[in-house]
């Protein structure tokens, strides 16, 4: 499809809001005056969401084979998108489509590669706000992405930025950090955050924990993806130094106290730290080889499967 703008909307159990959101999107995009497409990615909804988006005029529907999560749903939509500008937003109606024109204006006026929405006044519950503040602190500590709201899905991207991404897990929350590390220019603009009118929030403590695990992964990948042996080398040298200190105590106990080696705890600590040093160096070498193999384009099993891609007729 020839489109200048592609809108990608991941959906899971949003039957109450998706039809109204589609009407708003069509109204806003028509007013912009560019050719556009709207792509809905159904992440294995168990309500009537799939049936509804199959009836939406002019929409493209990607139906994933099972539930993979928002990051994978976004990835599937991004890979199908044909536009030079790609817009993402949630399917629950809390992101306001009427903010899209000002995000596009900011993108073009300041020549950004991405402009992200910033929900200054959030409509979330107190518990979600607490989790969000904790996540912001951890992001500042580990990756310092300089973004106020990494959880806002409403964003506009240039195609080059999207093509550099390969998302999975909870990594949609770290898209901006990944793009900044790749050298893309990131902007941020305050947007409206509307209260949910139907359905239930999909964000909870389990997602927060998985997001923290992905944060550690991204930190490691950014800091040491080129030479992971550096990280494991530092740890290996530290373990080797501890083994040397422990060996000195072992020799002291043997020579000064005439203690048998097999009765000396320092000897076992020496053996433990020496073994750890060898293992850490070995891990570094193996991971270095695996990453080189990855960058050389080795084939691997697909991370997700699409059951159907359907393009609805425009009414």
C-alpha cells in the first residue's frame, strides 16, 4: 500500500474502545491530508476485539497466533508498515489521536527522528504511579535515557528509526533508549492522557518485574555488546585477585600454623575463586562468539507467528 503515514495499534481485549478510537483516527488522519494506513495488531484477544477490528473500514488487521505481549505486537506492526512516518498508540483510547498533528509538527520542525508523548498529568491509579516512579529511578540509574515517560505508546517515528528495531519481551518501554544509543535524535512533547472508558489495564506488578529484567538485559547489551569479554574479564580478574589473597592466607596457615591444607577453609576459598575466574573468562569468550555470530546474520527460529493479515475494504 502506498502510504505516507502508518499508524500501528496493538490491541488486547479492547472491545469497548476500539471502534471509537478508529473513528477518531480516521478523522484526524483525514484532516492531515496525507495517504495513510491504520494497522491493528491483535495480540490474541479473548473478547470481541478481533471481530470488531475486522469490520473497521480501511483497516489492516494482523492476528498473532498467540499472545506475545505489546513489544512483539508493535514489532509485527512496524515490520508491515509501509509509511515513511510510523505512529504508534495504545488501543485502549487513553492516548488522544488529536495529539498526532502536533507531534508530527514537532518532528518536522526540529528534524527529530522520533517524538515521544509525555503524559504530564496521568490518569493512572496510585499503585501504577508508584511503580512508574520506581521504574523511572531505575532507568535513570542504569541507562539514563533522559525521557520523562518511557511508557507512553503515543509516538511518531521516521522509518529509518523503526527499521533499526527488533522488539521482544517488555522492550517497548526502552525503545527510546535503544534509539538514542543508535544515534537517533529524540524529542518529547506533552500529550493528553485520557481516562480509560472500558476494559481493564494490562499493566501490573508482573509486567513491572519483567520490565526490570529487560532493563538489565538492555544495560548489558548497550555497555558490552561489542566486547562482552570486558565485563566478564573484569569479574574474572576480580575473582582471580580474591583467589590470590586467599592463597596467601592458605600459605600463612600452612607455614606458620602448620595447618593441614585439607583442614584450612582458605584453601577451599582459593579453589572456589580460581574456578570462578576460569568460568567467568570462559563465559565472556562464549558470549563474545555468540554475539559475533548474531551480527553476522545467523538464522534462528522466528520469535512470533502471524495467523492472518487482512486488509479491510474502505467504505
